[in-house]
């Protein structure tokens, strides 16, 4: 599969490197051409402009800061038509460990994926890879407590969801169908909540029981 990645940071490196290793063709485009070339050389991908990456990819990953989205979407205006666009962003505020603790770690906006879809209405946006840090995706560890790490996917187009699910599996991860794009805002909320707990030194995984112990009784 041809994958265009817009961005040259840690997420672009982690996901792009994994997809190159899985045999996909990857082209990196970034606001800094030097950064794009450096990352492409490091992971065995091609480098180009932002527009090059958008035109190249059957799937286009947006792996850049939320505050750069408007500029980038204007740059690729019209080039995302019919393409699968993967949004792995989170509008963290601050976009670093909050010195005041988890309660100060919030979102600057609640529905980034829906904003991307509104700005590129002919693209097929899928929210994915936003729950964990780049280091998790770059790691070889995939199974924790005998359970393969899952990647929730939110999107409206079945073909786009199937493409992204295949890319998840190529990274030896488990795709999890999480509903339409209108539910992506909940993924973004889960991310800021759990990452805030991790920043505070709490084990977010410990607050959820395994599936076989998670049940509900209908209220009478």
C-alpha cells in the first residue's frame, strides 16, 4: 500500500517505520523539508513536500501538532479527495506533562477528527492510534497480560476502515471497531483522561476489568 505521512515527528517515525518494515511504500512530507528527508532516510521511506505526500498516499496519515492542521489542510486542499485520512492527533493542553498534575491536563478542543472531516469533506477520515504515545507503537511489545494491544478505529467509510484495520494488523496490533466518526471525540477524551493519569503516575489500565468480568445488569 502507498502511505503518505504528513509530519516528521515521533508518531510519523513510529508508525511509518513499522509500515516500511511491513513492506509498504511510505512518503514523508513535512513543513521542514530537512526534517522530512532526515526521517525518510532513517526509516527507509521517500521524502517530499506535504503535497507530494498527500498525492502519493492511498492512505494519508496526519501526524502533526493540532495547531498546524489548518495550514496543512489548506496546503493539500483538493488532494485528499477519495483518500483514506488517518487522524492520530490529540488537542492536548498543555502538550506535555502537566506540572500541576492530571487535573490541569485537558483538551483545547473536543472533536479534532470531525474538524478535519469538515475541512476535507470528500476524504474518508478515520481516527486511530491516538490513545498511546509514539514509544508504544515503536516498541516490539504487543501483548500485555496475554492480551494483544488494541487500536480503536472510528470512521464512517467501510473501505477506509478496512484499509486502516489492515495497517493496524501489519503492526501486529488488534483493530477494534469503535463506531462512526461522531464517536471519535470520545476517543480523544479517553486519551486525555488516561494519559493524564499516566502523567500523574497512576496505572490507568488498572481501572478497567477484563472483558469476561465487565458486565452490566439492566436496571429494573
